[in-house]
């Protein structure tokens, strides 16, 4: 049985364009592959643990080959549970709106919590970093209000998809399907553009 983890980074619920594209993608994927289990992680539901001083100390202890204790151990256990949710899935769907040329802060928070040595990446002093999340695939769904590919810099820059692509490469996920609806505001044909993006999402889900 295949398990797909959908990581939702939009706080807009039913009004979210990235969420709608993800739903179309996943519906098409499940129609083509009955029995697939989809689990959704809503990054805005308040469940993300804080990863502050205790978490940072735990991370450094583990990176140095030690074991965190006390409060650090508690925070580390929370991080490990979130990481296990990610690594146990067979495939991933990310729905990520652009915020200020980058990703929403809760997405970065989630990435910083789960990106730990020995779980999603390894490190060798001679060879450097290596991803441990191998043999899996991901679909990334990007939306933005004004930015679109190829526009002049006055209309925005993309530290959004570039960040996500590099992080996926870093953890070992190299089979990536991309769906975009950009721009969502600065267009005179929003409804038609949205419909076309939904069709593209369904086609991508069927082929994923």
C-alpha cells in the first residue's frame, strides 16, 4: 500500500489556490491508483513543536555524536516523531504559496525541525553531505500573487521554488514533478488560468 504525505503550507483553507491544486492532483492520483493512502499535514494547525534553545542544543549534541538529555531529549523526541512521519511516507505532495519571494515561515519551521543528521541526511568530513530520503518522489505545487517565471525583477524574484528544490535535493529526493499557478492576481484571465492549472494538476497526478 502506497502512502502519500501532503504537506500543506497555506493558511487559507478552502480559499487556497495551492490547496485546490493539491486536491485535484491527489484525487487524480488516487483514481489511477486505488488503495493509495493520503495523509495531510496542515502546517497551520498548531501542532508544530517549538525548536528553540533546547532543540538547537539537542541538535548540536546529536551532530557531535552524543545524546540529548532532560528538556532537550523531550524536544528531540517531538522532532523525531515529525521526521518519522515524513520518512515513512512513500511519496510527497507539497502545496506551497509564495510569501515575500520565499516560503511561508511555517514551512521553513517544519524543514528546520525535520532536517537532522542521521534521519534525512548524512555527513562525512571528507565527502560532505548526502541525502538519506532516497528512492522516493515528490510533487511541488507553487502559487504566487504577482510573480511568474520570466518576469522582470520589478515583479518579484523566486527564492520559493529554488529553496524547495534545493532542500529536496539535499535530503535525497530527486524525482520531482512541478505544478504552477502563477500569477494568481496580476492576470486578466484568472478563472481561465486557474482552470488550466487545475487541469495540469490532474494530469500530473495521473502521471505521478
